[in-house]
C-alpha cells in the first residue's frame, strides 16, 4: 500500500506512547484450552464492491477503525485526493503526493465532494458519520499558526450540505472526532495557554504545538472544556455515545516520564459534568480504542514498568479488567466492543499474533488466513460479524477478512462478485446490516476507498448482486479458549530488552491520521 499521511490533528492518534512493551511471559494461573473443531461447510453471502473513486487525484482513503466511515443507512465517508497541488509544498499536509485532500461522501450510488472551510488550498478530513448523515472531522482554513508556522486546523461539521466551523478554545487547532445521533460532538482544541509540555502528550499533531490541548464536547452548539485528570493540563475527547457519555485520554501530570518520554496519561470517562479516571493496569500509559452505548470502554494499557501492554475493558460497575493476551504472546489490544459486550482485538500483530474475541468471560483465538503470519480483528457489529486484516508477513496489509457464524476467517476478496481489480486489504467500518467500508489497492498501486454491500435479504434487488451463497470447503480449525479474567496485571517481562515500538507501529503502519513520531 502506498504511504498515506493525512496530516490531520485527527484523534491525535499517536498511540505511539503505547509502544513501550517488551516480551511477556504468560502469567501463572492463566488457564488455556485448545479445542479442535471440525468445521461444517461454511456458507457466506457474496458482496458487491463499489469503488468510491477520488476527486481527481490518484488515491482515496478510509479512516482508521476507531472512526465510523459508514452509517446504518449505508452512507459512507472517506477522504480523497484532488488534482490540485498543495500551495504549502514542500511542507505538505498530504505526503508524499502533495495534493489537496477533501472529504468524499458516497450515498445512493453517487460520490460527492464534501467540501472544506474557505481558505487558500483548504483540506478536509471526515472521521465519523452518524445515522442522520451528519459528519465531523476537521478542515484547514488557509491560515498558518503564527506560534508554530504550521497550518491551522478547525473542527468541522458537515450537515445538510453545509461545512460548519466548530471553532476553538482560542487556540489555532481543533478537531471533531465523533458525533452521536443527537448531534453532540467529542473532540479537542488548543487553548491560548502556553504549554511546552503539550508536546509530550501522546495526542498531538506531528508538528509542534504551543498551547494546551483540551478535551471538549460540543452540545447544542456550545463548546465545553471537559477538564483533565490529576495535575495534567492536556486531554482529548475521542468518543461520544448515544447517551452522551464521553471517553478520551488525559495527561495526569506535567512532567514527562523518563522511561517513556511521555506524560503519564490515562483513559477517562465523562458523564454529567464529571470526569472519571479509568486508570491503567499498573503502568503510566493507557489509551481507549472504543466505547459502546453501554459506556463500556476498551483499549490498551501498560502494566507496571511500562514494558508490557494488555487489552482492557472498563465500566462504571466493574472497573478496569485486564483481558490478558494469548499464551506465548507478548502484547494485546482491544479495538472494539459491541453493545452486547463482545470485544475484539489482537495479540502481537508484528510478532505473529492472532485475532482475539473476548466473549462470556472467555478469550478465543479466532485465527488468520491459511499460510499467513498474523491477523487483527478490528470491528464487531451487533450480529457478531467481525472484520479485520490478515497479513502474510506480519507487517504489510494482506487481505481484508470476515469472521461470522463462529467460522474460520474468510478472505473478503473471494466473496466479491463480479470479481474486482481492486484488492480489498483493510476494512475500517462495519454496520449492523453487514455493509463494510474499506481500503483497496488497484493494479497500479493506487489506493481507493470502497464499500462492500452484502447480497442478502436486507439488500434485495441490488443491481449486480449475486444472491447465491458461497460454499467454503470443510476445514479443521483449532480454537484456543482462555479465561479472560484470570490474567494477572503484575505479569513480568521475560527479558529487560528495553521499550519496543509495537503499539505505535501498529497504528503508524496504516499511515492513517496525523501521529507524532515514536519516542525511543
């Protein structure tokens, strides 16, 4: 896949601070059971692939899976390159092509330019679309921040054909990360208080910032600063669910940790004016990857010493629970939780890890494509369908995969009919009707955002759909089921080889959104 770096303030997704985890010994007392299951013939629906195209340039891209690129009605968003060069080249917001990018919306078979805020060479980057068709993200405004010399960015709302500047807390950068169906928006903004420590906060752009980063919520058109944890002065709001609860991350101090180079930072949960510290699994770093409508937060946290990272789940009643990792693996992350409490993620993606489903207190290794090196489960919907990626070399994107009905993963490209020249490599969003937003590679190496529409009863009379079921040959698959709650948060590293960059690499190898360089 071609490099892609839409230099947006985005979720400030430099999860690189989480890249501090070295080798892990499976904790004592972790119970694992491998069960060999004889698979029956798996039957899957075909999919119709729709190429969302571009805006005149060679590439278009979906956002990282912690955004929402397709809503319940099947309207999809992406960002696309235009044919217009960046007027600020060589300091390009979109490297390496140095072309202006704008939001792209696909609805009812038509792709349209979502537009951007007024200004010379303005870019726009949509991250989340709600079921009403409102989208949020950010846009440049053609101005340069006089404090840093880098482009100004504004949190942006697209509604009813209008591009709306949501403003800032007085600073020169803001972002809108998610929006619920009531129109409440979670994001972040710089204020006017000078703060060099903001650059040690793991949720900043790759360029310097001069003032504090604050978590904000737009409600009824009013922007509210949600505060911070501890003595921290920097925070970011990432998710707002349908009840209006917010999850994000906050620095808890103002002095960078010597072991990590970052400020200590914890996930937070905000409700009714109160910010709650979700905490960590013993380390100084924790990051939320998703929150469902029940207020369950999942993500990744370092253990004591900041050398090991485990997936976690948190809620108001039960607090934080260590979800552990697969036997023999060193790392895990929980990427999504549906409203039934089913969680997906992966272990040691770059070390040959497998995708994981946590369900009913059990950890289930759901595998990867035959012959591949690693896989990562990314999103699970209310029907327990799971999308993700399976890699042949533990590094590059291989193929987009689907897990459903308890079966082994299937390469989504084998279900597409008529066969497409686009090789679908990385799915990012999955709605409850089974529609998928993804990225695919064309034969010439260009990347295009695509939509996959299942040819099933919910999509009757879709032109070009093949409604016959696809039969996969009977296979024998070994599933490892492990108690998800017996893993100790005090598990020790098997060696003291120093911090790795695994978590950051997992984020950065997608080159999605703007992220700071890893600190080593």
